[in-house]
């Protein structure tokens, strides 16, 4: 192999290493599994409700909940703007739920993001990806809330994602 070929190969290897370096850094991300409860709802602000044909609509209701978590980063006061379209022809008024949620600790928003879910056979299931703010800037939480049948309590399963590995 001549010197020119050796230089070209070395440059290709160096370029490949530079392209893969960010991928290797991302592989060190930390995932923390979290469980907990969301309970004790309080209606903070009454929204609007109406029925159009068989669909009942709720818009912009604001609820406050208490979050108890196996990881203190997810504990605090949860606020949710609640919207729904529910089918009154079904026994439990099945339908879609959506809105925005945020968690405050000592009056400061530390997590926020959209939520989506469904109300099916009397059970609400809600999914969300929350983005960290303040001390948790750069972190994300993927969470699922499933209502305990017949109670205003949700079981929480979540994963805190720290892409920087901190």
C-alpha cells in the first residue's frame, strides 16, 4: 500500500470515529424506572361542558392532584388541563382525553408536557412525555397513568430519561 492510500484510509477512519462519537456519548444515557400514585383531585377551575348529538364535550377543566413517587424528582403537585370527547351511547361514556400537565415543587414548575389518553369501560389511561424545567432541565419523563377502578386514584409507571448521564 502506498503512502497516499494510507493517508486516505486514516482520514476515513478518523471521520468515521468523529461521526460515531456522539452516538457513543448517547449510549451512556441513564434511565430511571419510577412508580407511584396520583391522587386527591381538586377542581381548581371549572371549564365548559356541552353535549352535541351523542358526544359529550369537556374543555379546559383545571385539576390539581398530589403525586407520590418512588423518585423525589417526580413528587409534587400535578396540575392538569382536562379535555374530552365522550360517547354517551356507551355505558361508561368511553372516549378520548387530552390536555396539558405540569408538576410543581415548592411552587416552581419542574415538569411539563402534553397528555393523551382514553376513558374505556370506566377506566382512564393517560400517557405523557414531560420535559424537565429548572433543576431538571434537559431530562424527560415518559409516563403512563392508569386509574384504579372506581377511585379517583391513578397508578403511575414512568421512566426518567437523562440523555447526559448525570
